[in-house]
C-alpha cells in the first residue's frame, strides 16, 4: 500500500511540455488544474469538458494527511462497513477536484448555462489480492447492494448520477427513473438544441424530460448490459425492465431473476418461481444482443475450473498467491 503524495507512475499532457504537475502534487489536483485551465480558455465559447480522474482506482494512494484522518476515524479495529483509509482518502481527493471545477465554473459566471453531470463507471471495489499481507486487504463494501465492480449485480452496476443545471434541475430534486451512460449523448444534444448526426445509431434516450419533471415517462421498455469477460465475476448479460432484473451467465450456468423493488440486495433468485417472467426476459435479452451484434465469449479448451479464482500477474507472468510476498509489487518500477 502506498500513501504517497501522488499516484504512482508517470503522467503528462500529450503535446504540452508546459503542463506538468507541481513537485509532490497529487494527481487529482493536477487534473483539476488542467480542467480549470480549459474552462478559462473556453469561457467565452460553448464547450464540452469530460474529466475522468484516475482516482478512485488501483494502485491505492492518497495524501498522508487525508489517509491519517480516515485511519483515526476507523480506530484500531476497522469496522467492516468503513472503507479502507486510503480508499476513503482517494474519494475525498475526487470530491475536492469536483468542488474546484464547480467553483471555477461559478466564478466565471457560467453556472446558469452549464450542465454538470457526475457519475461513475462502476461500483466500489471489494478487495485486492496483491497487497502486502501485513495490511488488511479489504477495500470497501457496497451494502445493501450485492457484489462489486465488474459484477452484474447492483453493487457492480448501480452508481450515482448527479446533475447540476439550475434552469431545469432544481436543488434537492430526486428521481428514481432508470438511466444508463449511453443516455448522456442524446441528453447533451437536446440541451444544446442540436440535431443528431444523420445515419448514426442512438442507443439511449434524452434525460431532459426528467430534469424538467422527475416523474416524467421516458417511454423506454428496458436497459441492457453485456459483459462477456471474466473480471471479478463470470461473463454475463443483463436486462432490467421495471422492477425486474434478469442476469444470464454466458458460461452456461443459467439465469437469475430478481425483483429489485422487494429485494435490492438480490438475495433471492426467483428464476424457478417465476419461470414465465424469466423466459420472457431471457428471450428479450437474446433479441437485444442480436440487434446490436453483441459479441459472445468463445469456449476456452484449456479452461481449468480449479484455477477459476486465480489472479494472474501480467508483469511477472505467474499466478498471484494471496498472502505471499509475491502478491504485491516490491518496487516503484513494478507499479508503472
């Protein structure tokens, strides 16, 4: 575990030798500087800015004073429902970055004509297997949601979506409608009063009606997810329709059906009890995959189920053995 002043590894701005981090500057602070420079340069023009900070991500690293704050909060015996102090500190670093960008927009008088959208690409990380064995390997929990990043359960795919746009989205409004990241493009097009490019497939729908009225109907039947990889979980496709959610595992192990209104933690698989619903959603999911040309996983003739949970070091070309000294990087070079 690294509690350094910056995230490990080299980072720079391509083509701009003048834009480099200050000595000891944490990475999200540098990313905020870059965002504010861009806003300053474009303040008199329409602009689109997407900031994708490295945090929160592995390797875990944060400024020592923030880490110490959360270490003291956790006490000597960390509660399982508290995130790791370094992970918590990284979240605060991101919060600081967002705050600086929001303030920068406000200082330039752009708040009333700027839409700010905050979200994440996945849920929290449970743990890593490549830590120093003397350090608690757990990272965070997503309770009451099940599982973590990379999994088809709610802990992996249900994330925050916060919109700041004073002319429409009033402070304190909440909305329970389903949204997904491919809705952002048509939303931005609608907010800008623009038109979609001709002959371009648009997967999502504009969320503009929800900004005006959280109870609005988007006239969308379902949303879908497709992740045909082994990464924290097994290959799977998902369909969410109303309160129902069906997960089809693409390794041939069947389907799971959940009523998310009654069971947000996905503790009771209803696939056998609600066979008709499961069959209908599975058929709809198959039709959607066909309509978008979704790629399916290929059978691996060398698959060994006994090694399914094994983590592999691409740096060293060998399995990672949890709890061993080989399970974590030993040098700064190995972190890059």
